């Protein structure tokens, strides 16, 4: 959502395994069990992977629906029409007294206690991108990829609950959070805002985050439905994919998140899906979301994502968001005219308002109104939440020779690059948080689609200061890394050289190279040659090419680690925290390993920009002169590690990979028969220090395009040295199934299904024949 630019800028925005530790033997078993039975989808929800704190929901779904219907029935047509569109406060001509600078504002109906909706961007905290609200700060979580790397539903819930509490204290009652889009391409500008490449991980963690937000009695969205996989040409691209593949991948992530989190609202995307705009896509909104899934909340548009009145309303769009950012006012008066003409039924207008009210009531907002004025916030306690997520999500990618953890007896430590003297990098766009402590570095953009509303920003969490606090008697220094030779000289006699490498990403524009910018590869080569105890700390929003990987003994993937990132990195480097993050996406060796090695639409974008620079602006228009183009997702449901498995490719770092300062082993695999397949196994910490492990359960499933490797379960387990624990994972049958559009529904074919417990998708691939096997009977499930 890019909302802070002028109309012209909105147009531009539319163009817009290494290591010696963690050696875990695979489970070997020979049991062959029959699982026979007919189950329904209602009996086969996403598995409970962790104890769940109850959401604070005022009423049951049925009661909320009945109340919403009754209140909507008492509203006049004029009142209903006011509730189906929202304003974009920075561009609203007439500002009510209670409208504050934010993402959106929808006036309520006081006589019926229908609340005004005050909306804020929120994925990583209550956003205030370019400081619309002077001096207003919030707690900044690490990027969603860091949360995904934790594989922790508990932390997802805690992070959502924290953000929701701050939003409520700031008088916001709708958070535009809950990004679920799968990472299909490694160069996506918003990759850092989402939860990786797997539908189960994205659905479960996204759902828990949503549930945490709504525990505060406010509304969370889930977004962007669907296939918002790239930022280049996001307002004109047509994402093309078969129904079965879509249901088994991106839509399954949304389905699980909605089942688990029960968000009050769903936000549709900018792009088209199979020829129709997402926000007027009857298949996505009416058939899948509202009919097949039985979703009762409301569909809001993305800001600037509406293209019609009659088609959008009839296709399932319930609310036009930020009307000033659309090319026209599509709801309001035009919708009233359509209702008068009968092209949009009166009953449809009633349903639109009923669904908004359902989200307001079911979330608890109706019965727990947000305060009229700002309330105190315990920012110190909330920062602890951000730090826990960062510490759990940082991934130890490589640790040759046990370089880490480094001893606190070190006398000389040199930090190099990444502005590690002042802070840690954050991603840009609508998720940008003005964090507590301020922004020590902000670099305005001079070009690109994000220039109007994004800045390259650091959070004030200095790794330099954090390491100095841990090593008060050591010489801990910093060099900026602009001169590789000078950096190498500074590192040569240090006990440890820590090099911070950065790659910035933002909404509205993709990155066009996976290589580190600004000559950082040469810097790493120079420092590694000068000091064999060089550790690279990577702050990035997705995959990065690492041509120097064999010359560096240790690498930490820190993502964008949030406002306590410096402290989290320091504690892991020196062993106060045992790293436990695991990769939520595949890191590739080079761009040729992706389904699309080039960004679709990029050539058209550059050609249009060349025409504009030459003075040809006649057809510049909304799309920046670029004609609509399509992207066909030929990989279908085989996203990320599934693609690598199908193609026989060896990644740089596999999905699920993550090292530790201890070792774990697995044993006693057993398949438990019943209506839903379950597996149990034992995890043991065989090392000398406490640590957390994330054993992953994979299966080879699917018949339509041949069996593919699929993550069917996971569990984060914290163990003391020598401790063992039995883990039980229930497998969602949809992940084993093929979706059959002709039935319609999910189909599990009869046959043998190898089940593998492993430390990563790559290890699972190597373990064929060393698995337990379930023999499943033919079985069908509802959509």
C-alpha cells in the first residue's frame, strides 16, 4: 500500500549447507500403516502446533452475524453508503475533528453505536512512514521473515498482541497487517513483509499474528489476496496460474491464516489474477473466500486498487479504501446510482455493510470501543517482545571450525560496514515504523517508484554499543567499510572481525539484482583474506548471492532485525543466546535457479521510462506508459523448496536450514492412525548447552503433476542439555492432497506416502527410503 505520494507519484509507484554443528540423524522406520476414513474439511483445520491463548472475542460467529444483520437493517441507505468507502486522511479535503494522519478513516453512525474506523498500516508495528504524526513512535518488530524463521506460533501471537495493544493505545482500531503472500521470486520488494515460501508456515504464523492483534478488541486484515508476488508493474500485471495450483499454494496460505486468525477483514491486491482485477474478481472473492471458505467478514480494497462500481460490488468487494487514491469515486454516490438502477441489488449493499459490521463485532471492537484519546504505552516491555523475535529468528547459516560463539575474553573486536555504529537496517514502504529511539540514518530516495513515500532507514539499535556492553574491557571499534583495503588493515590483528552486509528492499519496487550493492562483495573478500576469524552478519529482506561463502567461516542471517536488533545480534555472537532460526525460504546459488531469472515487466518499464525521458508523455497515464502484461507461474504449486526438489537443484542454503551451538538427534518415529494422519517422534539435545530446535516433517505427496516434497508439520522445541521430548504433529490432509476443480474439492489418492523428519528440505530430499510410510485410502474433502 503506497499512500503518501501525489497522484503523479502514485502512477510511478504502480510501475513499480554449511557448518559443522547441528548434525542431526534422520529418523528411520519401516512401519506401514493404513489410514482409512472419510473426513470433512471442517474436521481438518490447521494443526495446533502450540498452546493457544484465547482471543478476546466478544461473541460467537453466529451471534455476531445476527447482530450485524440487525444493525445493518436499521441503517438508512445514506448511512450504509457512508460505511462502504474510506478516506485517505493526508489527501482528504474536509477533515473531521477526529481524523488524524494515518492510512484510512471511515465515519461511523453514532446513533447506532457503529464505530468510526481509524486504520493504520501495521505489519511490523504501528506505522508512521514519513512521520505524518510528528513525534509519534512505536515498537518496531523484526521483518516478517525473521518471525517466520523462528517457526514459533507463540512469538507470532505475542508480536501481534503487542502491535495491537499499541494501536489501541494510539486510538486506531483497524490494523492493515497480516501479509500472507508467498515468495515466488527472490527479488520481490515486499518479500521481507511476508512469511516466506511455504503455505503452512505462512498460514499458521500469519494466523497467530492476526489472532494476537485482535485479542485487543480491534480488527486485523489479512492481505493481499492474491498473488501479489512482485512490485514491478503491480497495478497492471496479470498473474496467471491454474486453479488447482493456486488452491494448493497461495490460497492455502490464506485459508489456513483465516481459519486460525479469524481476521475481521480481507484486503484484495492491486494485480489481476487470471484476467480480472483482484478487487473485482468473482472467483477469488465470492466463490473461494465467501462461498467455499464461508468467510463472513468484509473485503476492503488496497489503496488505489478499485477499477469499477458495479463489477466490483457484485464480485464481492465490500469497501473502497482510501478513495482519494483511486482514479474515481466508485462507491458512495456511484454505488447509490447503481442500486437505484438495479445493477447492484439493494440486498448486496445490505450485505456489504453487514459484513463490515460482522468484522467489527466479531473482533470485539463494537463492545470494547477504542479510547477517545491516546493512552500510555510500556515501550520498554514491548521492546523485549521485539528482541525475543529477533533472537529466535536470526539464522546461523555457517559456522566452520566453531568460530561462534566467540569468547568474551576477546581483547580486540572490529565491526565493519552496515552503519553498525548507529543501528540496524529496516525495510521500506507502508510497513515502515518510526521506532522508539528515532532513526539515526534516513536516506531519501532520488528516483524509483518508492521515492515518494519511502526512505532508507535504520533503527537506533547499535551493534557496536551492544557488543561494547558485553565486552566492557575489550577494544571494540568500527570502520565504515567504504575502503576495503583500510577495512582489511583494521581487521588484520583483531581477535574477531564482524562485517555487516546490507541489502535494502521496499514496497513499490523490486530489486533487480540479488548481488550485494555498493562493492560489499569486494569488502568481504578483503576482510576475510586479512582475518580468518571473520563473521558476516547479513541484514537483508530476502535472498542474497554470496560468491565469497567458501572464504568466510561464519555467517549470520539477521534479516531486518527490528529496534532491538543490535542487542540480539551481539547476544548471539557471544553466546548469551543460542541461535535457533531456520530458513523460511530457499537461498539460491545464482538467479538461473529460479523459475524466472528476470523480473517480468522490467523491460517494458525501462522502455516506457526511456520514452518519457525522450519527451513522449502522450500515453504515460496510470500505467506509466507500460501496457498490461502477464506473468504465468509455470511452477504452479511448486514454490520455493518444492521447485528446487522437482528440478533437482542444489541451493546455497535450503528451506529449513539453521545451525545451533548444540546438537540434536531424532528417534522413535511413529505414525498414528486415525481420521487425520499424525506422527510422533523424540527430539534429544545431545550437546552441552541449552538450545531450541525446529524438527520439520515432510511428505512426498500429490499425484496430478507427480509427487512433490511438502512440509506437512513442524514444532519448535526448547531443550536443556541431555533432555529429550516427544513431539506430536497432526498433518493437515489438504497438504497431502491434490485440489480437483472438477469435483470440486481436495482429493487424497490411495497409495503410499513417505513421511520424513529432517532438519531441512535438502536433508529430506537426501533421505528417500529412510522414512516411515503411511498407506492412505482414497479420500475426498470439501473445498
